[in-house]
C-alpha cells in the first residue's frame, strides 16, 4: 500500500504521514504494521487492487473511529482540525442563536468586530505606510472593546501605541479580513457589503458564524505574525481545545489538566521538553481562543496564566451557542 506524504498517518495520530510515521523518527509504525498483518492473516487476495482496497477500507475505518485520548474524536477529525480547520469546523460544529446586542457585547471578538465595522460605516479608515491602522484609532478601539475585565492601571499599561503592539488587535482585524467583512488597499481599510449586512443586527449569529472559522484559520496560519510566539501544535489544535472544554462543563479544567490532555493526545510532540510549553499550549491552543469566542468568561490579564491550577469553566454562551456534531 502506498501512503502519500500528505495523507493522514495510518497510526491514528491525526497528523500527516510526513510529520509522523513517515518522518524517519521513532514512531508507531511498527505496531501498525503488525496490526495490519494480523488482520490479513488467513485472507487471500486475487490482485494487487484487491489488496489495496482492503488496506484502504481498514485505514478508513480506523481513521473514522473515535478514540479515548481524543475524547471521542477520530484521527480523521484530528487531521482536519490540524490541517483544514475550516473543513473541520463545518464537519464538527453547529452554531445556534440568536445573538442579540447585549450578548454580542459580552463576546470579545464580536464586540471588537462590531466596533471596527461600525466605525467603517462612517467611511474608510486611513492606514499607515506599512498598512497598519493609525495609532489614534488603535487606541480608541482598544479602549472601547479590548481587555475590559482589567483594572484601569493594567489597561493603561497594556494600551497599544500601534496595531502591531497588541496580540488581540492584530487578531481581530485579521479575522475581519479573513471573513471578508473588510478589505484593504495600500492606504485605506473599507467595509464590504458582506460586512455591512452581517453587522446590521439585531441578530449577530451570522456574523459569529463568519468569525469562528476565521479565528481557527488565523491560529493555523504559520506565516502570520499573530503566531510568532505560538507552538505549532497550539495553533493547529484550537478546535480540539474548544471541544475538550465542553467535556467537563460543570467542574472545568485547570491549565495543568488541559496541558496533560495535550500530552496524552499528542505524546510525540518535542515541544513539551520545556516545562512552560504545556501551559503555553493550554493558553494559546484553548483558553485564549475560547475567551475570544465568548466560550470562556473574560478574565483579567494579570491572572490569565499565572494561576495554572485555577479551574477554567465554559461560559453560559457555550451551551447556548455551540452544538457538537459528535
């Protein structure tokens, strides 16, 4: 059987073959070969095509079967989550509303998006020579829509002087662009017809539906400055993190517990060698995007990652907005 380098690995890790058993590193390939040999025992095949069909069927069956370390998701689900987040969103997530004005203001990414879109309805925004939003608008946008749970002192300390100085500002604008809500020329940022329609209310569910997969795709974009400090797996497993949060809604998970879930689900990751990385995985691969989407309540920046034993529970919006298809 010929496995393509970009195919899902037959070992069931959910990774591409070239990044797993095809990488030449110690892996699960030997066990998988033995498993396939055991399945073939006593069977006869009339042709190479018949043998190939048998292998394909067995691989498909394994890749579509849920496993405990993935909380019931299958290797195929995990492959899509890591490499095709938009398709994974379509396959796994059903969003329900309505989302009214009051609810929208409590969902950070929606609140931030609506401020930007409403500002653009008054006319395009001038950009700097590097294509960034002007500092005055960035400051006003931050004051109105970002880090609202922090104290005045903390907000003053982290208030950005330019767009590139704030992680969340970068992310919010990029999500709007990915979702087709805004478009930029060299010197100006404009709202699109889609952006006008999606931000008109009174129900913002359609806007949320556009932003959710846009955020997943942003986290998985290795070349974007947004992910400069993120471990690869954290950015490529966000939907898994959001899924996991819903599995213990009453008690919640601590950062440490989420980190352990990642270790069990992805034991081959070398980035765990640094003791702080599991916590970074938990924050950037789960807690931060969940907070942006309103699925975890906003917490002050000062205690975000400093209390690794603090339980993270889903917000009231999680049950209202998100239905998993598995």
